[in-house]
């Protein structure tokens, strides 16, 4: 996406799906693995990376809670979105056969996505901190009875042999990422655009209805609305909202003006081009 290759940070070990997302969306860029989302954000702040690839939601597992807490306070701006198809691979040390496999190591979310595989092969599931980390450990142990589920990239980086591809139960398993940078993106072209907004409402009857009503009356399509408690208070709720359109165009401009009027707090986290994946999905659903 960027004309000059740079550095892009992600949360996870080398070979994680976030790493794969970075390499897919920004070919030729150097990927910077980070232990946590906070570390990935810090890498952009202190100049160790130009961008951060931050998982925000999965169509099977739901939202990624850390992002709701970290991104709004980070001071970074969303400059792109990326959708990564999750294609799980069963892998083991070279020479391993499926019949030898006894224990399956991977992240808990991935374990929930390969239940058919676990049942069919009568494997003992073992939860690990990370899919790519599980691949690393299997490579280090060198035991054919221990196998991992991770990305093809993780197998390649750790010298593992892929025993079976696409072992996920659902073929439409996809993760969406926000790409964040220190400076906002100037969107000049006329292509489809997304706007991400953060807001909180006053603790009074009908506040949320008033805030969101402007989107319907102004013909703005809302694609995502997530709520979470603010500072641990049951009386204060914060919302993260994705809508289609540009905040400087009449429909969304009026809707956001109404939102800001009825909100206790309001800020725009990013204005960025819609992913080609989103556009293809919309055409397929039409």
C-alpha cells in the first residue's frame, strides 16, 4: 500500500496470522513482532515501526477487547483496514505422520475452530499462548506426537512439515485488522471510504437513540457498533462505531454533527479507504 517499504509492528510471534497479514497487505515491508498490542502501538510511537497491524474483530470469535481499550487512548490514527482469511494448517516436525500425532497445541481460539479435527484424529487439545508460539515449541521439542495448528507461514519459519491444510471447521473464518499510524491519512480519491468514531453518551433516557438516529435519517450505513464500559463504571458506556462515508460529505457530516451534539464525548479515530475484501463481500451479498 505504501510506495516505500517500511516497518510494520504486530502482536504475536513470527509466523502469527498478524504477521501474515502484514506481509500480505504490505509486501516488502519489515515486520516487527511485539509481545502485546500495547507494545505494537508503542513501537509506532517511538519510531521503531511506521505502522501497526491491530486485530479488531473476527467473524467467528467476535471482537478483540484489548483494542477497544488501547487504540482510543493511543493517539494513533486508523489509516487502513485489512481482512485476513484464517487458514489453519496442521503441522509437525519433518517425517511426522498424522497417525503419530497425539497432542495438538495452539491458541484457545484456534482450538475452538478445529473441533472436528480434534475429534476425527482423537487428539488431546493443549491450549498455548499463541498459534505461532505453539509452532515454535513443537519445532523445539522435535517429538512426532506433538503437533500444532498455525499458519502456513509459521510452518515455513519453524521448519515444520504441513500434515493437512485448511483444517478449520468454518471456511469463512476471517479476521479484520485496523492499520494505525502516527499521522492521519489524507483521503483524496473518490473511492469508498470508512470512518471510525469513538463516542460516549450521557446517562439519560433515549441518549443512544438520539445519537444514532442521525445515521438513519441521513442515509448513512453503519457496519459496526461495539459498546464497553468506561473506566469500570456501570453508568458510563463508550461506543466504537464504523460507518461508510467521508465526514466532509453532506450525509455523514450531518449525522456526525447530530452525534456530537447528543454525545458526552466524541472523536474520529480514522478515515480510510474501504478494503477490496469489503467491496467484494458487498457485491457477493447484493
